[in-house]
C-alpha cells in the first residue's frame, strides 16, 4: 500500500490500542484509549489532517492518550466477572466492526 501515514504492529486490547505510525521513514509509537481497528484508521486520518495544518507530529501523538470514546461508542463495562460492550452500531457493517 502506498500511503504517507501507515499503521504497523497494531495491538488491540479491551481498553486500549497501540501501534506504530510510520511517516516519512520514521516510526512514532501511538497509544490510545480508543479501541477497534477502525479507530486506528481514524487516528491516522486525524494525524494526517493535523500534520497538513502544520502541527508537529510529536505534539499530535502526545495528545492521543487523552482522547476517550464518545458516550455510546464502545463503552466497556466490567460487572460480576463479565465484560459488556455498549455501542450504538446501527448497521450490519457497524456491528461487525464492533464485534
């Protein structure tokens, strides 16, 4: 794939996602509270947009851990040794992405 920003070494957990953002031959480790592979692509798009606006990529990546999920989007609840995920997925594709 020929892209300016690439995600490599994606590691997904129930409460976080990490990956390496490859940009202009350099690797930038990314850590986020957002879960799901689709959020990796959203983050790459945000990094690309912010970079295009002149922001420093290190400043962009440093702020990412402070962003959490929106209410109703992949809200994880742990109760009585069970894990529940609440999401307003409203199309078959959206439900597949959540699962």
